[in-house]
């Protein structure tokens, strides 16, 4: 006896005849819509309410956040955003570069018919909107790409969490993959090393030291099992080897300390402020924990730390740009995503 499968009329009538395809969703941290008090407050409220970022009990933290922090910090942060705001496009550099990265990566995937969309964990465009856009373009397989070279629950995990929350509200979910951290990926390390070489080659006098500054993290998070510090060490080990530098020539520091908790050390600001007293007055700073320039790189390091270094007797301070939308960055993103899309293309 031979059986033949005949689709029911209902199945046939409701079938989508359009071809299905994979899509890529770039996920970055987020940014205020503007530099005014209300815009910055709204952004900080969402960011600092994330239990992945602030692990303190909400009973203790929420009154502090809604009281002191969101009263004082938006004004201070707003001034910092104003110093780096892109007046031509009226947006933060993080937003502009993330959009440019997505558009450039999309051009690399045009022949494969793979859409690329970008979204922010906090603020807009939201992760849910990014997912919706890809679904509307016919994507039934989606690769989420947190744009963080080193893994942390405060960055990679919370970006994925938000992606998963958006999926939970769907009747028909796409197949999904998430990009792992790429702390010592050869293409990433080479791109960082080339940016150091390129910056130094343009100086009339080579810096005495290149300081690496990563975003900090409370030590308690590391003690609980967060692999961030391990990933930072992997990046530094590979970068020093690529550049032929020792730990003294390329030290690792941590920036952006917040609150009374003990954070990873040494602190970038304190470390750099003490260098002139040691006779080190010409330095360059690279931020390998960020592939996109933002308030932490451009203002905290490029303005605040630089000013303190000069005030303490420093003479030359050079901030090495993040990879941003450079060809090296887009090549890195293409390599990472093509590797994860194997079997889907």
C-alpha cells in the first residue's frame, strides 16, 4: 500500500509562499534621545533599573535611584552628552555609529539577501522593534549580535534577555542564535592593534605608554561568576602579543566606577593622573571593551581623564578611536556573523 501526503486546503490556503531567510539584529547599549534633563533622566531610569546592571535589592535601590540619583545625575550626564553630541545629525555618536555599522554590514550581505537591523537595549529603537522589523521582512531565523567583545551579565546577558522577552510575546517565534563574546578573536585583535599602530604613526613623538581602559565592574559580580575579567585578560594578552608590548608598556585599567562598592582595579582615572609624577607625560589610551565610541570613551576618557592628566603635568594625551564604522570593524562583524550563520545561508 502506498500513502501519499496531500496538504489540507486550510494548510495550503494559509501557507506563506514568500521565501524565508535569516536576519541579523545588532544590539547596543542605548542612548538618550536628547541632552535635556528629561531625556537623560528617562534613559538613566531605564538603564539603572535593570537588575542585571544594579543587583542591589529593589527595596533598597529604588528609593535611592528615584530620589538622589535621578535628581542629580541627569543634569551632570546631560552636560557630558552635550560635549560629544553630534550637532549635524542631532544624536549621540553611539547611535550614529551603530546605525552606520548596521547599514555597512547590510551591504556586505546584500547578495545573500540577509537583512541587518540595529536596536538599543535601553531607549530607541527598541529590541522589540528591531525584531518586528526583521519579521516583517520575512526572516524566520534571527542572529542576535550583542556588540560587546567581552562577556558580562551587565551587557551581553541583558541584551539577550531583552531579545528573549520580545520573543516571549510572539505567537510564531523565529529560530534564534546569539553571537558569543569575541574577546580574543584574531580579526578583532588585529583591528585593535592596527588602530594603535595607525595612531602612533601620526604622532611626532611616540607615546611612552599605551593605557588600555575597560569599563569597570563591581568585584562582587566577578566573585559571583561573571566571566568579564577573564575576557578582559584574554583581550589584553592577545593584544600585547600582537603589538609586541609588555604589561608595563600596555597596562590594563578600569573606568566608570559608580557607587560605594569595590570595583575592579586599577581605576583608569587614578592610574593616569599619577603618571606625570613618574615622568610619563606622553600617553595614548585605547578602550578595547568598546567597539563603538560613546560617552564613556569620548567624554569620560577623552575629556575628563585627559584634563586631569594635563592638570597633573602631562603634556600629550591621545585617545585612540574605537573601531566604529571603519572597514576593519565591518569586516570583523561580517566574519563573526557569517561564522554564526553557517547552515542558515
